[in-house]
C-alpha cells in the first residue's frame, strides 16, 4: 500500500509557492487579517507562532509593533524561507525554528503574551491538537490570548472539489470522517494552487480540546467567509465561494 505523503514533504516541496510579501492566497484575504484583528493590542508583546510557515503572519505582526516573534514549524524549507526573509528585512526580533509543535519544548522564554496557530491544527489529530493546546496554555501569561484558525469543519461536505478552495472527503461523512485526513487545495489569486490537508474534527472537538487543555473560559468563535468587499474586488476569484463558511477563528483567553 502507498504511504501517504508526509506533511513535511508537502510543505518542503511547495515552500516557494507559500512565500509572499503581500496578500495572494485566498486565506490571506479571508482569514489572516482577522487573526490580527482578533489579537487586539500586540505592540511590545512577545508572540508565539506555532506552525508559522514561511513567516507571512509573523511579518504582519512585526509590522504592527510586536516586541518579539518565536515561530516553530515542522517544515525545514518553510523555516529556511522565514529565516531568509527575516535576514533580508533585518527583522532582529523574529526567531524561527524547525520543530514538531506536538513535541517541541525548546522555548526561549517561559511565558508569551499571546500565541497563534494559523491553520496548524488541520494537520494534527484531535489528541495531538489537545497536547499542543495544553502546551500553549502553560506558556501564556495570565490574561494572555490564544488565537487559532482552522478550515470550517462543514466545508468539505458542502462544497464541490473545485477552485479556489476545497477538501476531498471521499466516502466519509461529517461524523465518520473524524481524525481522517482529507486532502485539499487552496488557490492563489494568480491561479497557482497549493496543496493543503485537513485532519477532520467536528466543532465539538475544538471546544472539548480547549477545555481539556485548561482554557476555562468560553472561546469567541467566528465563521469566516468571503465578504462583499472581496466580491467587489475580484468577483471571478471569490465568486464561487459566496455563501460558504470557509474557516473558523477561535480566540480564547487565560483568566487573569
Ligand atoms: C497552511 S500552512 C500555514 C502557515 C502559516 N501559519 C501561515 O498562516 O502562513 C500550515 C503550516 O503548518 C506546518 N505544520 C504542519 N504540521 C506541523 C506540526 N506538527 N508542527 C509544526 N508545524 C506544522 C506546516 O509545515 C505549514 O507550514
């Protein structure tokens, strides 16, 4: 039987297609600006970026005035791109390290003000996600915030397999696809697709995992979709997604 391609191989092979200095991927429009918005005040704060990729989101945060970024990603190529961009842009407050978020423990400090995981959990099983959430919980200061985004759990079952974003659920249904990997693609506005995957979870799994990890206040939850502004800006690109829930953003706070 063929072994499924590893997530590291997927990202090592397409790191240059992810590298960007302006919005180009669908989710650069529909999700990442909302992460920044959800984080609130970040000036002079220390931020942990789990699954940081080539550093696009962390560069947005640096531009917004954070004190430091510590990024971890399991793809050596994505980290190499992040490091080379940081060098080119002379970002002395950004540190990027290769590591698996599930087992990584070499943090430069014991506490961070805020943490993000932008489309990381769709690569992890429910058990792995719970472990990472527990680690994030233990690394946040009192009053700290954790913001993460994931593909909307209903999207694979609502949308046909066509651009600019889809996941293949095969024969699996919403409830019997749990912890199964759905392969997918998301497009850039210039027509280039990148491969993504989603280890399927239901909405309930995110709430249960947060509670098990020790986040004991209700998270804020936003179901993200294309907006009227997106549709007016590029109707051809965003039009096929009108009315579909694309991603979910969770924001949870550590009680003071
Ligand atoms: C969709 S990309 C998002 C990258 C970045 N957060 C962004 O928004 O541009 C997902 C990233 O998660 C990383 N990743 C997947 N599994 C991981 C794991 N177990 N530990 C650390 N990083 C992981 C991948 O290598 C990839 O760079």
